[in-house]
């Protein structure tokens, strides 16, 4: 992820756009499986701290493109 992250809390739609995911359901699956970045609820809305997203990306093993 070469672009800087925004300074505001991120939405699931932001993650879909940033990581070019097929749908927002992917983000919710990550949350259910505890495999994605750490998120939190604000009322009924899911949000992600940009620092947590960066830490999650940095912790991922780098995969060589085939």
C-alpha cells in the first residue's frame, strides 16, 4: 500500500476500495474469522483505525507475484 492512509477512521467500504476487494462482505468475513485488521463498532457502524490497518498490512507475509 504505497498511498498514505487517511487520518480519519476507515469504513468497510474504504477497505474494499483500498484493497480492491470483491465486496464489503469480504471485510465482514475477515472480522468473523479474525483474520483482517482490528475493527471496532460505533453504534452499529464498523470502523477501522488507520494505524491498525497499517499494522495489519505490515504484519502480512509478503507474497511474490507469480
